[in-house]
C-alpha cells in the first residue's frame, strides 16, 4: 500500500463508498448513474491508474490532479443523484400499443439496414480515430436499433404479443452477431442494460448482487482483451467455410490475467491521455467553456457529404487545449481521453458539476420511470449505457446522444398517444402505476377524442 499514491488511495476510497451506496443503501442502486460510473472507474480507470503511478515521464503533479479530480467527479455524481425532483402526477395520455410496436419495428429496421451498409463499406477514420465520410451517417442511424429494442422489450414485458416478440428476437439476434463476432463492448453494454433496466421497470426483477459483481469482474477482464478476442475470431474463421465462435476451451486460452496485469503495471492510453489533457489545461489556464460540446454536435449532426466539409469545419471552434503544444504529447489514434479530461478542459474544477447534471437528469427519469412513466422508461433504457460512456469516452457522448433519442422516439410516442375518454380507466399493469399506461389495441379499438 505504501507504493500507492495518496491521490489514488483517495479515489479508491471514494469509488468503494459509491459502490457500497449503490449496492446496499439504495433499492436497485446498482442501475443508477453514480454506481455505474463508479463501477467503470473501479474496473477500467483505476487499473490503468495503478500502472501509471510510477511513470516519471508524466507532467509534474498531473497524476495527483487527475486522481483527485476523478474522485471529486464521483462525489458530484452522488450529489446529482440526491437531487429531489417532483415526479409528474396525473397524465391524460395513454399509448396505443400497436402503434408503439410499429414504431419499434421501424427503428429496428432502419438500424439493421444501416448496420448492413456499415459492413459493406470500409470505414474512413480521422487522425483521432473517429469515423469520417458516409459511414458516420450509417453509425448515426445504427443507434436506432437499440432504441427499437428498448421500446419493443418494454412493450413485450408489459404484455406478450408475437409481434413485439418478433421485433425483440430480431434485435437480439442482429446485435448478438455484432457482439460475439465483432467483439464490440459498447454494443454488449447497450443490450445488457436495456434488458436489465426493462425487467426492473416493468416486472421489478433484479439481477442478484453476486451476479452483478461477477459481471463487473468479467467486464474488467474483457475490456483489456477485446483486441485479442477479435483476432481470435479472425483466425478461426480465416479459412473456415462457415463462420463460428470460439469453443469454450479456445476462449479460456485468452490470457485474461496477463493482460490485466500488464494494465496494472504499465498503464494504458486512456488514463494517460486524461492526465496530459488535464495537465495541459491547468498549465495554460485556458478552457473552452463548453465549446467542445458544440463541436461534437456539429460533427454528429451536420453531414459534410451534403453541406460540404469546409462549411462543417467553419461551424466549429478551435479548442485551446492541445497537449502537443506543451508536452509534445499526441493522443494515440483510436483512444479516448475520458470524461474527466473533457470536463476539466471545458470548465476547470467546475467541470465536476457536469457529472452532477448527468446524474440529476438520469435520476429524474429514474423516478418518473418507477412511477410508471413509459416515456421515461424508454429514455432511461436507451441512454443508460451512453451515460456510462461519459466516463470512458467523454461527456459529449451523453449530451449529444440525447437529441438523437428525442428526435427518433418522441414522434413515435406522440403518434401513439391517445387521450382518455371521460370515465375511461386503464387497468394497472405489473410494475406500473396508473399515471402512465400503454393501452393494448383491440380489433375494435375505442374511439378516443384528440
């Protein structure tokens, strides 16, 4: 323990406290943002930080600054989670189940077609490893499949129908191929938490704590061997007439512990990136005050294919924080720099309140979802995995993904809603309140005034 810097010990203690709070002091607390953020820090950030603790090449004081800021960010997330918001009371709208199912089918179909187009064409990448060209539009639309899955699964768990079952089965089958054959961690996370949260909101069914802990340990080991797993898949299927997955024996031959040991002794790029970006901003004393959110919004929503790359670039700000100007350090292609770096680069120490805001938003949806609000259930299921990426990637991902969810799901909800007729009552479904309901359509649906 004497070899562990005090700043890292502080981060470990704060992380452990947030995990204990979510596991034992809150009902289903391990599905809420502070716990999930702490779980990512425990299984992904801290192992890298341990490996970098003795790296003398890091800027002086930058390591301790980054660890303390990360600890402060987790505390800020807990503050946001404790934000008390009034849950909406009576609502005059119910949702037509058939129309919601049709909307889920359309979202899933668009996402599946986009994924097929991704597979057909090669992806161009920028110097930072992000996709460029037409593939960015395909990836933008591919996210719709997860929204379709969330919508269909919520419907299916409230009341079985073969139509919604078919949509859910199609989505699971389609995404599972991406996860199992592509070794994609983000897709696996999306599907896992959409499923877990949907079961909790509709049926009040939770994973046992021990199973959740096992999943966290497995995730911490898998995150370091994703590249080797993909290589194993490629080697197995190189000369195979039919694609297949590794056998259990082949899978267990992956040196999980060796890779984890390498991470805890040598570190990795992501936390090193965070340290340099935070050090650069602190050293310069210049911050972008949120301009990077606008830049990412432009990158995500303005198609250069139709409006021109020069026009798109003209809409972006030049960001002041560039570690290469001070430390001759360039971020490795394809790596992230964590949400800690992007918030500190934007607002200095006040950046911790970005995590307060994310937690407050997620808590508001959580409370409304538990009260029976179908819209909040859908949004929470669709965004919870992206909220976790506010730690691994950047907080930009969360805030810029929200408009995409609203743009593609709210029109469906608007189309499917129906005003209750006077005296019309909807039976309370399992795990819901009577405030918000999904009404199942019949062959002779009740005529409802608008």
